[in-house]
């Protein structure tokens, strides 16, 4: 409905969703005026996404309704004036045909699967961040960072009156983040676009934001100017991992790896690439890569969006069929020499944006964690009693034990990521591969997860490879770096 007061873009009075599961702790009272630029900020599970779902009309209200004023746009349709890119949207369209390894199995991509060039309208934003160079690529084959850029360019190209972005900067390399911040700032100052950012980190708020909506424990607190918010909500000291959790991680039993028959007896080379190249059609992802990782090393894997970081990790984890045409040794065994995928995966703990996207079934969170014991994505078996306890133990380490019986799709994006991290650690792997592991986490959980990674890697026979575009996300135990270029 059109807002009654000219100059008010979104307003709601005593807003209470009809369904009890969609409600905040208190009725929503909010007015967003013309000229304001908004950041919705709060910890994981504070209620940020729920608030936005109410404001966008996704959750119908009990008595009142949300009022909109889209002037000067001629169209009054909410669908044309309001564009919302959610956390899940930025990982791609969710459908039943998607499976975890599909991005690297190009032969399984249908001939009529859409490409960037087909779906990105011919607007000025089609060239944003070099997306014009990606025109021939199928959407399904984009990296997580490329996909986020595509989604944002597509939304901007429709000329909306209101643009809502959930954690828009995660997954983007530093130059792209700077470029996108500058673009948003320009749009905020020179157009009528209302920008609403949903942010988990206080330090992620751009300077063009005028007002902040703090959300705490399913409560929308009063709107305040950015300067006041920064004064009132000064960043608290980084939390320390509890001594109890540190001891529990330190005292985990050390496995006798000689009994595995697959792990190298001397614990020497964990991974070796010799002149590895990967191509998809005319596009070269990796070119003549040589890389050796020894036991106990802790690697930071960096590079711009689309440089091949996730593709490299898919070769390690036996998710990419091209691995068998390459000269790759893992745990001292040449890839394709008779080893099974399961022999490889039993020593690897892994989390990635592609994995997050693949969990589409609304099953109990503990079953998602337990799937890491069997290295399965999409096949779920209720854990046995002894398995359930180790799952609960790792969920306790990551602070989500109380959510064990909550179904996965009813968790916040941050809670989902913490469960997937518990899944990566649950079998006490020798090789820990973390691809953008802190996506969507608030400041507190980012700090705690970094400490968990550090303490885990201090144990015998532990090797780490971690991908991130944020230098401050790396734990201080990193010993080596590999940087990929376009």
C-alpha cells in the first residue's frame, strides 16, 4: 500500500505477523524516510532477516500492513520497486536439480542452462566488476564471489526504489569491495535509491549509511544516526575461547594413522600438485600449478574472485572429475591409482559456499553435523548414540548445541554456518580445508572460530588450508601462503 505521508518510503505500526513462528519479540514500529540510508545490524540469530521479511511483506501481518511510498517512481508495484538479495540468493537459485559437485561437473550442466550474458540485462551495470567478461559462463559455474557480483548487478539493473542486501561484501575480493562500496555511495548521494544493508559485523557499516537499526534478541531497537550508533555500540573486546573448550580440543585422542593404510607413514607430504591445469571450454582456471603441502603446515589460499581457489580445493577433495587427469598426490598416493574417494575424504574436513548451498533439506541440525562423519551431502542418516555425542560435543564447541533438534532451514544463516563448521571438525580430520568459513558470522563468532581453528591445528598431524578475502579473518597460526592470479 502507498505510504500516507509523502517522504516516507517504508512504514509499519504495531506490526505483528500472522504466524507465531514469524514474530519478533515485540510489535514492529518503524518509519524509514526519504534521504535515509539504512544498516540493520545485529548478532547471529538476533532477528535481522526476520525483520526484513516483515518489511518486504513476505510475512503477512495480523492487523496492520506495511506501507510503501515509492515516489518518484511511477510504478506502485512492490515487486518492481523493492529488490531483496538474501544470503541464500547470493549463493544461487535454489532448486531440486542442484547438487554439491555440480559446479565442477560441466557435462551435467544442461545445454539450456542460463549464462551470465542471457540473464544480465543490457544496463550500465552489466559491465560492473568486469561481469561483461563472464557473459559466456553458465550461472551454475560461477565462483561464489562472481555469483554475488552477478546478483547485485542484476538487481541494480532493474532500477529499483529500494535495494536490500544481506551481507553484500562477504565473498568479494578487496578491490571489488572498494568498487562496490563506492558504487553504493554514489547511488546513495546522487539518486533516489534507498539502500538497506543487513550486516553481522559492526565494522562492516559503510560511511554513506545515515541511520542504523540495531536488532537484539528478536527486538528492533530505536533507529539512531550512524555516529550515535558507533558511540553507543563501541566494539567490545574480542571474546576468549573458554579454558574448558581449549582443554577439550587439546585432549582429543590422537589417532594411530599407521592403521589407516592410506595416510603416509612418515607424515611428510600431504599434498603435491605438479603442473596442474584446469580448463572449462575456452576458459583456463588453473595454469601449470605446482604446490606442495607438508604435514603441520597451515596455508592461507588467496586470490581475486574467479582465480580458481575453490576449483583448486575441489581437486583436493575429490569433488572435481578433472582431478584424475592431473598429476596430483594426496597423502602420498597418486590420484587415480586405485584409491577410493572415501579413503581420501575420511582424512579431510571441509566447508565451503558450495556446501552451504547444497543443504536444502529441512532436517535436524544434528543430522547435518553427523553427515560429516560419513562425508555425505544430500544423504542423511540419524547418528548412532556414540556418534550423536561427538556431534553434540562439536556443536557445543561452536555454540550451537541447543539447536541440535532445530531444523536446518529454520536456523539463521550464521547458525547454519556454525553447524557446517561443526560438520567439518566432527571426525577430527587430519587435513582441514576451510573455504570462506566465516561467511555471515558476527564479530563475536568470527573471533571464536579463529581461536577454535588455531587450537585444533596445534594438535599432532593437523594441516590447514584456508581461503578468505579478509586478512583479519585468518588465524594467527598461518605459516604459508599461496596466491592465485587471474
